């Protein structure tokens, strides 16, 4: 079984590599090409050709001169999440002038689906939101939801156990976000923090704040980047939802609900498809701009290889249920099971009216995952939206984290706003 998989992978790789090697201006090292007898050799060759794609988060931050701390955060239901912290900016004084000697205000950032803490930093100093915040004197904490490649621990369950993967943004909100918020507040001895969410990072906060209203008091301001809540009008979710039954049946048939895995092979595959000189570059660009939404395609292989992480397929199923029903509700398990779990044939809706924490929404007309209509619906439902900032430039879903114009279009406004809270 395993060896068949390896061989299939190898066959695909060699085809891609052969095609790529014919057209690229800077082909992979010739020595490596003459010794492509194994998948490992392909990975080695790509490592040499594009070492930057393989640099991990701690090393990358160190290279730029940022400090990094790492914490293990237990959740109520037994998961152990990895949280990264950038306590200050590059070579900044221990107390940045912005804080006038007071401790740096903590900011907690939560990533979107199939991403990780890394996506908040990978665009580099001056562009990456987490690094801009650190350089401005904030104490930056980067959470990782259960199931991404940083957060694969549980007190009892092994990730090979199907039960490990039985979660969606419901559990991300109810258990992960709450544990991460409490951890930061305890460690910094603060009562409130700034929260940044990208896409599902917001959905999870809204789940937490609607079901456990005491968490509203712990959030000074939620900076909501492209919040993925009402996504039934956006192009990509609709395509998926049209195939809901097929997708669900496929996920149900897998040994576990785990989808995607960051690995050297995946990074190698991304390089072969999406590097500057790849002959598959047009396909890659088309896919990436419709599916993920990156406008600036210069470093797309870097962003993809550092962005993609594992999660549970139940997240996609839960999101698609929203697209199909038009309602943000708990997971739909079918009438009979719903009756058993929730006491009603339809799953209960999340009460977004209970999200009383102040929320600042940043969204874009050109977002392929979160539509402008979905945003105006969200603004009507949330009781405490302090600003809604809609970008009318070509700015897509992942641009909120990796676009070179991030400071001009987003962070400049965010930083100004944060001073008022
Ligand atoms: C930094 O903070 C300490 C106390 O936390 C204070 O004594 C010192 O004056 C501060 N330095 C600057 C440059 O603000
Ligand atoms: C809270 O923080 C203190 C030290 O700052 C630590 O000793 C304690 O274990 C923390 N509590 C939790 C629940 O993390
Ligand atoms: C949400 O708000 C409604 C009324 O506004 C209230 O009845 C309900 O108990 C709240 N939910 C929670 C979990 O507090």
C-alpha cells in the first residue's frame, strides 16, 4: 500500500520534473537530475534549488532578527496547542517607545483554514501583519488551531486515531480560542487583549464569544480580516457546495478526517508547479487566484509552501453546510442525530447577537472566498461593529496576510484604530 503510494508519487514527480527541466532557465542542479532514482532525490534537488521554501518559522524569524518563544497550551478537551510569541520587534528596546514604559499590549492572532501561525509572518518585515505589530511595540502571540502541523498533540489521542480529527470551527472556537485567550492573559497578567482573525480565525472567535459570552470582556478589539462567516455568495465556496455530497462521501470514506499534510514532498510538488520558471505556472496561477486568492504572484511558491497545513475535513463540511443553508449553525448530523445531540431536528444557530466585543471588519470586493454581500450581512448581525473597511482594489483572500501593500491598505488603518481601544 505504502510503496504503491510512493511509486505513484514518484511517477508524477518525474513527469513534472522532466517537463520542468526542459523549459526552466535555471534548471535544477545537473548532478541531481542525473541521479533521480528516488523521490528523496527529487526533494533533495529542490531543496538545493529553492532553499527558502524549506526554512521553518523559528529560523526565518531569527534571520530577520525577531525573538521567538514557543508555548504548549492545553485545551479543556485534551489537545495541546502550540503558540508562538514575538514579544518585541527587531532590536527594539525592551519597552518600545509606543508604550511609554508600560508593558507591551498583547495581541493574539488566529489563522484561517488549512493555514498556521506562519502565514502571519512569512511576508517579512514591513509587510507581514505580525511583524508590523511587533515592530510597533505590541506583544504578539500567534495561535495554532488543533490539527495544523504545529498542533498535533493530545493528552490521550494519537493523531492516527480518527477521534483526533473529529472537530470543526465549533471546537476551534469553544476550546482552542478560549484556551489561547486565557493563556495569553494569564502569562501577561492582563485583563484584555487585541484579537486578530483571518477568515476562519474570526468564525472561531464568534463561536466562542456567542457561546461563552464572558469572553467578550477579554477582547479589547477584534480586528477581523476577511471574516469567513457568511460565504454563500462567494464563487469558490459555491463551486464546492455544488459537490457537497461527493465531498462529504469522500471525506467520510477516508481512514481519518485529516486533510493535507505539510511535508517536504508537498513543498517539492508546489515548487515544481508554481516556481517562477515552472511550465505549469499558468495552471498554478489560475488555481491559486481562484481558490486561495493571492494577487501578487511573485513569491507564490514561498507563500503556498509555508501556508498550507493540515486540518479536519469536517471544517470544510461545516462551512459548506453554511453555504447550503445560508445559516451559521452547529454541525448538521442529519435529523435523527441532531435530535439526539441538540434536542431538535435542525442544529441550533450561533447567536452572533451575543458577540458584544468590538469588531473592526476589513474586507475586499475582490475576495473569492468571502463576498461583499456576506460581509454586509455579517455587519447587520454583529451588535458592536466599530468600523467596516472595504478595499476596492484587486485584493484577494490571502492578500490580507501576504500582499506587499498590506501596510498601506490595511495595517496603517488598523494601527491607528488600535490606539482608540
Ligand atoms: C523601560 O521600562 C523600565 C521599567 O519597566 C523603565 O525603568 C525604563 O525607564 C524604560 N525605558 C525606556 C527607554 O522607556
Ligand atoms: C499562569 O501564569 C503563571 C506564571 O505567570 C504560571 O505559573 C501558571 O502556571 C499559569 N497558569 C496557567 C493555568 O497557565
Ligand atoms: C444570547 O443572547 C440571548 C438573548 O439575547 C440569550 O437569551 C442567550 O442566553 C444568550 N446566549 C448565551 C450563550 O449566553
